[in-house]
């Protein structure tokens, strides 16, 4: 029983650390976007790492909480609920796709690519849906699609580079042994 409690505690602590890292990555580099009141950031890089390194509900919660906290701290309180749901879904969907494809070790690179791309599509479409309906922007929300796509593409490249380095160093596998 003690082993189960310790594993759960480790998973919670690692998830909290990744939530903080997501928040910092989102806030540290913010490039204002033209035509919208938003900004492009590198937080999705860590959202993808939440999916690939923690996975499941814990990874999705880390992604959603960290991203939502960044919006709150940056003065975008109206985005917090949407951001939480979108980033949660990004990480959870990426985790499910990654697990489905990477059952064979040789398919792991493909699993990263497909799961990352689908996650970023979830982000772009998620923000469009949230802004156009719940925030009431209507079709004007389409103005953010381009900047969200640029952010998604940038974070895909950064995420692939980060996970490749973590895989090569063995850090990802060591962490997975401790939290699973």
C-alpha cells in the first residue's frame, strides 16, 4: 500500500512541476499578435511534454492548469476556462494517440509526430470555437487562426527537439519508471 501512495505522490508532484513549467513557458516569451488581443508563446511545447512524459489525466491536468494559470496571471481571465479545457484536451488526445501508435518501439517517432500534430489542431480549432461562440466574437475569431497555427508549428518543432533529447538521454524512461 505504501508503494502505491508513494507513486501517486510522485505523480502529483511531477504534474505540479510540469504545470508550473507550462505556466512559465507560456509567459516567458510572449509575442503580441496582429489583429487580435492575444499573443504567441511556447507553452504548447510543455503541453506536449505533459502528454508524452506524464500522460493520462495527470499530464492533461498539468497542461490545463499551467496554461490556465498563465492566462490568469497575464490578465486574460476570460480565457482561463477555455484555455484549461483546450490544453487539457490537447494533452489527453496526444497521450491517447501516442500510446496507440507507439506500442512498437520503431513507431515511436511517428507517434510523436501524429500525436503532436493532432494536439495542435485541437488547439487551433478549440480556440476558434471558444472565441467564436462563448466569447461571442463570431467569425471575427478567425483572425486568431493564423497566429495559433504559427504557435502550434513552432511548439511542435520545439517539442520534438525536447523529447528527442529526453529520449536520447534516457531521462524520459527514468521518469516513466518512477511515476508508473
